[in-house]
C-alpha cells in the first residue's frame, strides 16, 4: 500500500517551518514534466538548472506543495537552504519507517547489470523496489528509496560515485542490510587519483552494515577479497571459487551462453558478454541467501528487458552495441566478447575515448589498443582526444589495420567499405562520446 505523510511530517523530516495548510501526500517529484496531481515538488537547483523557476508549472499541474528556496503565491512552500539536501533527508527519514532487506550494489563495472539481475531473481519471489536505469547518484538514490512502501519486501539500490565519501553518504540514506561490490578497476580517476582510492571509495558501501549485515564478495577480485577481510559480518563469496562457483562457461551456436554454476546447475542465458557471468553469480548468491530456488527464467527475463549489451544485425555485420559507457575494465570485457563471437569475416572495433581517467588517460588508451590487437581485432577505428594512443597501441600489438577517425559517422563509412565480407563489430566508448552514432550511421547506409 502507498505511504501517506502529512506536510507537517515532511517539514519536520527536512528541518523546514511547518506550512500553514493541512494536507497529506503519497508521492514526490523533481520534474514538472512527470509530476502528478497531489505530488510534493522538490525544486532542485544545480549549476545548470534551477527548478525554482518552474514552481508556476508545478502548482498548475496540481502539486500539493513544494520544497523550494523561496515562497510562491500559487501554493504552500516548505522553504529550505538546500533542496537536494532536503530530498536526501526525506529519503533517509522515509527509509527508517520500513524493516526490509535492502541490498546496495556498487563497482567499477557491471553494477547496473548486477542490480537488474539481482532484482529480477528476488522479484520471482518477492515484491522488489530497485533503482530505475542507472539513477545511482545523490538524486537517484533518494528517489528510488521513496518508492518503498508497506508492500515492498526487498530493495536493490545501485550506488555510483566519482569522489570519496559519496557512497558513504548514499549508505547513510539507504541504510542497507546487505552490500556487494561487482569489481574494482580504474574508473573516475580524475576524482579518485589512483585505483587504491577507488577501492577505498567502494569499501564505503560497508559503512553501517555491522555484524548483522551481509557482504557478497567477488572472490576473483583481490581488492574485493581484501575489503572482505575488514568486515565482521556474514560474507558470501562468488566467482571461480566460493559459495557460488562458476564451474564452466560455453558459448552455444545460438549465441547464448551456458553456465555451469555450483550449487544450482546449468543455466542457459542470452549473455553475449562472457564477463557478465560474474554478475549472474552475484544474483544467484543473493537469491540463494533469500530462499530462491529457480533462477534461469528470472535471469533470462532480466537480461532480455534491461541488458545494455545488445547484439543486432546490420547487413553482413553482427553488431555488439555496448555504447552506453566505458572504462578500462568494461572495454576489456567487451573485447573479450568480440573475440568470443563465432563468425566468418572481420572483427572490427569502433572505440571512443574513455573519459575521466585523469593523468593515466594516455597510457590506458594505448593499452586499450594493445588489448584490441591481443583479442584478435582486425580493424580498429578510434575516435576522440586519445584516438592516436589507441591506434599506436593497436599497431604495437600487431593489429593489421588501425586508424583514427574525425567523426563516428566516418567510421561507419570505413566499415561499409569492408563489405560484402562483413563480420562482427563492437561499438563502445564513454557516454559522452555517443558511439551509438556509428551504429545509426551504418544502419542508414543499409537503408
């Protein structure tokens, strides 16, 4: 059942003066485009936007009140100095009303997939609230927590960070009872400085768990294992060894992957990226800890409806679309997936810059090129500030053809020139590079 609070409750929770009007609310909004009548509107203010400029629209659409930086003649406003902090205080206060398992998931790579898989497995038995998409930051987490109500039986909350202290702050809001780190690798180095600081930031997810908490440990990641050694609560291990163990992995002629997992047996899934098997293991570990016995159906549905790594056919090309984001670990996983495809023809990688790597950017991009060559890529097309480093690394590694491109669309033209032979194509880069433009341009060339 939906929760309901009074505006006086809200004022007390966020430290604002109580409004002069009575009334209750059962949902909140931060976006006038999706606001529903009866919502409380939190007017968030950032460097590039200020929702306090949209109070007119919020009240016109039926907001019962607003949490804002100033009053407004059209409706009651709970005035605060910081509307984002007010949202976070409300989420923390709201979370305290519910006793339920809440699993927090972070990691340098794979955390959104792991979250979706874990929520899918738990959802086969329980009513689950999970982070929508990758809304894993200081705005997305409180909005996810606000979805918890009296009918919620489990929560699965994704947590991201690019600076120290962020995950600890998210945990203070979410108050998780269980936690997992998918893996630790170089990512957001501009904010962290070095991988040791990345590991320390990810370890913040244990804050507040205590002896009654559960930590799911990637037993194949030495840094995760070391973090587990500092934890006094229950530890559940997954990987090539541990409580949930990958015993075998086979890519079938259909393109699907068969995993042999101890102790649940064989599971066949649409898993085009072999490295994502570790996220399956985590989901199985979470499910087993909560009494789930059947896994394949729930995992298959989660992968088919939410997975970002997609395989599409364009002319003679089998296209691996992994354009959502990139860091060194996810690039390596994607190249491994490209190598694993059973195809005739070329193996081509269209690679955009990996952003936010700081002083390590040049060397990590050169290493990316060397890895592409090592995974049998025949043609590397690189785009971005560090395209030259990728090309240099690919040629050093023995790649037959590597070149920098001035635009994603020109990469599509170069790929078209490799036809009619075709083959397998990987497109990947950080979100800001928008490497999906390669795929769209190639599709246009085949219309």
